[in-house]
C-alpha cells in the first residue's frame, strides 16, 4: 500500500475536464514533483488532495486512508499541509502568529481554556510560541517574527508559508510553485530548504514550472498535459521522453 | 520576544488607571444622574465588547446584534416578573441569560455559515428585525407591544438595588471588567488566532486545520453571550422590556461604537462605546437643557443619528482605523491606499520571465 496515491482521479468543471484519470504514487521520504504547462491541471490536483475540490471520480489514498472529498481541516489533521501558488498568508498577522496559527490543529486548548487562560492553556501557548520560533529559525526568518506577513519581501513570504505549513507537523507537504517569483539566489536557498524538510522526515510533493529546480531535487516526476498524465519517471527518464518534449516545445513540423 | 511581552503598552496603563479610579467615582461624584449615565454606558460597552468578537476578531459583519440583546433581556424578564409569577434570583440568571443568548447565537449563526461580506450582513440584518417582531407578536408570552414590566431588581445579602444607581454602577463595572478580561483572553488564544486567520483568509485557515464551521459558530455564540449579560442588567435596570427597545438603531449604535473606537481593538471598543454613550445619554440631553436656559427649546436627542453620521464620516476621512485602532487594521487600511502601487508590483511579478526550462 502506497504512502500517498492518486488513483484514477478525475475532476470535471461542467464540460471542462481539468484532471483526467490521473494516477500517481509517492513513497514516504521522497521528493516528488508534478510538472506541466500552464493549465495542465496541476493546481487542481493539489486542490483535490487538500479537499478544496471533490473529485468527480477516482480516489486519493493517504497513509492507509481514503481522503478524497474530505474537508481541508480534516486532511490537514491527518498530516497533509500545503502552500499556495498565490501566497495566502494571514497578511495582517505577524510572521510568528502565522506560524502559531498553522499549529492550530496540533493544539488541544478548548473554548474554556481559551476563555479563562487556564494553566494548561498558558503552558501550551508558551510551547507553541517556542516551536513557532524554532520553525522561523529553520526557514531563516527569526528576525522577522514580529513583522506583518504582508510587509515581508516576496521570497520571505514563500518561506513563511512553508514554515506555517510545517507547523502542523505534516507527513506530506504540498508545495504549489514554491519558486515562483524567486531570483536564482533565492531558488538555491529553496532547494536547500526543501532537502532539509525531507531530511526532517517529511515527504515533499511539489508543483513547479522551473525545470532546473525540479530536475535537481525530485526523485520522481509526473508530467501533466491537458489534465492527463503523459509521463512518469525519474528526472533522466522525463528529460528524454518524447511526449514531454512535445508537450513543452511543440512538435517540430 | 519575552522582553517585549513585559513592556506595558499605553492601553495597559490606561486600563490599570481606569481599574483603580473607577471604583471610587461614586464616592466623589454624588450626582445620581451622572452615575446612571455611566451605568448605561456600561451596558452598551458590554454589547460593544461582544459585537467586537464577531465583527472585529472573526470579521463577520453582523447588523442584527440587537437581537441577542433582546433575547438576553427577555430571558430575564420572563422569569423574574409578574408575567408568569416567576421570581428567579438575579445572579444565576446572569449566566443563564448569557447561555441562552449564546445558544441563539448558534441557532442564528448556523444558517449564515456559507455567507460572507454583504450577504452575511443582509441576513443578520433580517434576524435583527425578525427577533423583535417575534417578541412583538408572541403576545401571550412576551406581553406584545407593552412588553413585560415590573421586572425584579437584584438584591444581595438582603439589600435591594431599587432606584439607587450606585449598586448598578458596581455591578456593571464588574461585568465590564470581566468581559474585557474574557475578550482579551480569547484574542490571545488558539481560538482567537483561528478567528483572525478566518478573517484574513478563510480558505488558508481551513487548510491550516481550522474547522471554520465551529470557529465561526463559536464567534457568534460567544459574541452573543456578552449581550446576554448586558440584557439582564438592562432589563432589571429599566424594570421594563418592550420590543421597541431592540430596534435596528441599537445594532447600528453598537456598530458605530466599534467603528469610532477601532474594530478589533479592545481599548478602541472601550473608548468608542464610552464616547458615544456619553454623547447619547449625557451631552445631547444636557445640550437641550443648556439652550433652554436662553429660552430656546431644541430636543438635541432627535438629531442623534445625524450626529452619528457626521462623526462616522469624519472618522472614515481622518482616522479610518478608529480613534484607538488595532495595528493590524491600520496597516490594512494603509495597504488599501497603496493598492494601486501593489497591484502594479504584482503585475510585474507575473510578467517576470520564468527560468528557462
């Protein structure tokens, strides 16, 4: 049984089939990627995994459970966290608060604890604050803990989103175009960060346009075009795949 | 980080000063009229603190908040008056009433969960109208248009509150202080962060594991519970409740207090509700008396809503985050100004050439 698997997943919006019978398996501890031209259905696939969309047909398996059609907060609780293509931070909360909010699902304070600030709540709050600082340090943002997320430079916002996602202690981290808008230097840093995340024991599944980055870090790659998977394999296999070259460069007439 | 936590903010200093000063006020000021003004201000302050949880913290625009005030007031009125011959004790009813209002917060909140922004505002506006209408028409239970009168006043250790506003003053002072502590605790807790996350980006909040359904219902019900407290005090203070006390203008008055003081900011809420209450219950009536001395007869209280309008327009023009706004709101509004610039910047990012494949 695979750690994570898309099983013949299809998503249709009316007549438009955004994702068509896509299957893809990822093993624990891997860095896996999904690539494809704009509009190929990559982000839709992510949205199906995290429960933003319900698949028209097919299934999604994670850690032995069927998660297709489950709500986002439930999926997060099971251990899947994500970042967004168009950064969706809590813009007017501090960086630290963003990460602490990301920890929500692993906290136990009930309404009563929140209302009365019971000793249990205080202890938890302190622990969560420390853990959040730890994560900010991990992504290199400890100096910006008190800044509003909105005021951070673009590259930092992407890192903060990763820290927020990690706060929920995911077993699987979905990164939706993490390098978009980054300069080459920032991209290098990102590669190191993604590797470090994997080394912490989190499986990484990313969507990316930057082929250099994908080929560099991925162990397994699936290629989507017009909602269908046209190839899957190691970076070497993908690089020499005729269908992939065709999808990206067009056929030479 | 820790040293920052220890530092006293101006808000803390003002709150401490007020906490020290306010209990002695009735000893200095023997004018019962002044004390009554403050009691009324306190009633509204509790409402504002409650509404701030829904609107300020969770970002859910509620235009029918007076409904919960009505429910809180009627809950006490029905069980502590000749209406049904019941005379329950005041003190436990504070909590019962808050719980009943909280329950109705959930009942009225549940159908609105999928709604946002304007749509939510319209539906809550509807609820705000339906509830007093219901009380108006349930003649047998609520006394219809006449409402319920001769409501019991609290007594403690054999002492009857009666017409003396001073014991009410202390009661309201304690309840307002407790409300502020609770609201502040909520703000800096797991639940408060979840509310703010929903306010900032509901989809991202859900993806971070926040159950948006329960978090929103918690906001509606906790917000409503404060108006339950307020309602009990209001009913026993006036010894009369009737449907026309809970009209739309109450919801708007409370919302105006938040806008004036600063949404989402507790010091702002205190300041806003204090200022507007003072205007309502003191300045406007006094202004009438003042001009009467020179032989003019103007009822300034008639112009209340015109004044609110002017005040709100001025606030929006000169200090849109409110007199004592939250930092977060200030930044947000500034961003609004810079929106054109930011849109241009974002467009630039989108146009940036992708790395070669």
